[in-house]
C-alpha cells in the first residue's frame, strides 16, 4: 500500500511552530469514502487511513518504510518566506 512522507505543516491559525520539525508517514486511501445510507456519515472500510506515524527526521521515516517494504513518495517542504514589515507600514 503506497504511503507519503511529509513534514508537519505550520498551523495556519497560529503563529507558533510547535511540532513542525516532525515528519509524518501516512498511507494513501485504498478506497473512496461513501455516505452511509442510514446516518449520512462518510466512511470506508479502509483501516490504514487511520494510521499516522511520526518520526524525528526524514531519514528515519524512509528507513522505516524501506524496512517494512512500504512504497512511499516524499513530499518536500516548500521554502518558508517571511514578509518582514512593521505595523507602521500599514499607514504609509
């Protein structure tokens, strides 16, 4: 079952950077979600979708996937660009 390895993104709602140094191995969905006829909730029989493994760095995540024969795709983290400006710049 294919998986993807990526670095935790920064939360868009906060300025903190907690847990952004962690790498995540997450399995790709094996089947599409479908609505339950009785409740209307979306679900599937894919239990691998619930598995989310965290690692300290990308090399550890790659080594884990290689050890257990998991095919994976690395999702590179885009460069972070900061727009540095002062509050006073809003009034110029």
